[in-house]
C-alpha cells in the first residue's frame, strides 16, 4: 500500500495522479439582476439564479520534474468543454449582471480627489459604460471585448492581466494553477503530496499575518495515507489561501470506506467572530472573505453559495437567495487508508461589493451591498474501471494480506508449541 500511494512512476496511483481519470464537471450558476433600473435608484437588488451551465473538466500535469530532496514539481492544466445536454440553458443566453469593470473601478476610486472621479465618470460616459450590462453567458465567463479595457491598458500598461478580452473565468480555461512542488513520499510517506512550495514560494504575501500567508497541506488532489479523523488542509490558488476542512462522519462510497470532510463555519468568518482570520481582513460580515489583495485590489469577495453559513444580513440585503446545506455546502469523501478522494463537490461563490460613489454618475444611488455574481461546483467521483482497479489493488488486496497474516500467525502458534514439546 505504501509503495503504491507515493508519487513514483512505478506506483499504481501515479497514473491517476498524473492524468486524473475521474470525470470532473464544473457547474456554473449565474445571478441575473431582475431590477437593474430600480437597484440603480437605491432599491434592493432582486436576483434570479440561472443555470446550471455545465462543463466537462479535464486535468493533466506537465513539466513533471523530480528533485533530489524527495520532491517533484509540476504544472496542472485545466480544459473545460460545455455540455449542452447537462445544462439548463446555453452559452448564448443573455443575463443582466453588474458591469464588473465599471463598478469595481468606481469603488477603487472612492477615496481619490473629486476631479479624478469626474474624469473617470466622463471617460465612462464617453465609452457608453453603465452600471449593469446585458451579455451572454459565454461572454460573462470566457470574455468579451470592451473599450474600457482597451483604455485602461493604454493609459496604465500592465495594470490588468486581461489584454484583449475581460471575463470572470477567462484565466481558468486552458491554463495552469501555478508551479506546485510537493513531496513524493519516497523517503517519508507521511509527507507525500504535501506542498513544499508554490511558484517557488514557501508562503504568499497577500494577507496581514504569517498564519494566513502560510502554504499548508497538499495541492488538493490527494493526502498522505492513514488519515486521522480530524482535519485536512490544502492550498487553493483560486482562493489565494490555504483551507482547512474538518471531519464530519465516516461512511462508504460504493463499498470503499471513507471519511467525509466539510468546511467549518469559521472558514470565511471575520476576525471578530474568529480571531485567527483577522489576517484576512479588512473584513465585513462573517461568511465572506475579502480577496481584493489577490484580485488587483478590486472589491471582490468569496463565500459559500447563497451566503450559506454567513451573516443573515448578507442574505437579507438582496432578494432571491435561499441558502441550504444540501445544495450549497461543500464536502470531500476520502479513503483514509490511501488519502485518495473518492467523491467530492467543492463549491464557491464570487461576489462584488458595489455602492454609490460620489462624483461617478454611473453608480447612481446604489446602496452598498455585496452582490453575488455567480457560484460554481466542481464535482467528481471515482467510478467504473478506475474504481474497480482502485478497490482491488488498494483496498481488497491489502485487506486480504492483513487478514492472511493473522491466519498465518494463528497457524504458527500450534507449530511453535509442538516444536517446544518435541524438544
């Protein structure tokens, strides 16, 4: 078992680690704003969830390089392909959403001198930019051409990572999550899959405390074997931080014993409710995490979908949200003997803080609100021939060997006694 869970080309789990054979799907739900004109005049935004828009996700590793210090480096790429037959709608559906560039720029300019804000407001008017926009799902996710983006790239080259198009997921498809260097477990199996560095860093510098900046746990694919029923950690480049999930219960997935790990209520708590999270501040209500420091200082927040496990004031600030554990809680089912996930559904919501900014006419009289933009669930489970191979080689055979050693031990006792009598 130990030989087959380490990162080694001769191990059974290596091919599973290199090119993940599990069918992964990303389901995206967008929130359309039903009353954009009224919201612009100060009314509570009314939201309607659209979707899911489902994508088949393929993951594979390249640049796999083994090092002398028991580590291996790699880049993992993601490719996403739209699945019409699994989706409720098409990528050509039109959805009214906040103009992320406009509303983000307005909040970022709030503390600038009035003449700067007037210049921005005039520029936005000249480019015919408004607070809300009506675009297709494909444009919102994967990018659209925008004269505002061209203007920003011309005036402040290098400020935006987006060159020709802007989209909420434009950097997600056909891209990698950074250079991970993890332990192979060849010398110390208890360290297998644990992250040594990410993009050459032992810790990030997004946050205000060393604890919050630490890169802890694994890359989120596998964990060391013989897991205790306590917690597991992984570093998420998408969230710019390490996350800790806690043990909830033991169970079985298609005959394979599992531990279920879930997000604690403190995951996105603010510093007041959970002091260790103070390093992620400046904070607002509990249940949302400010990620502006790793998102070009744009007023963006992450949370559980529908503000599940968040301060009720966030749900009440808009209409159309219905948080529930069944639909919006994330989970990870892991085989404790091998540390390999059997079934998972990781869910996150992307939100934008919008408000009226004096001097920028495009913001109208919008009241301050953390407005959900979309949420997504990445789900997958081991099945078919992969499940059969996993069960046979990493569950059944080790169990039989464990059982046989007790049989041999039982048979050896009478032989030892007989030998002693004969002597």
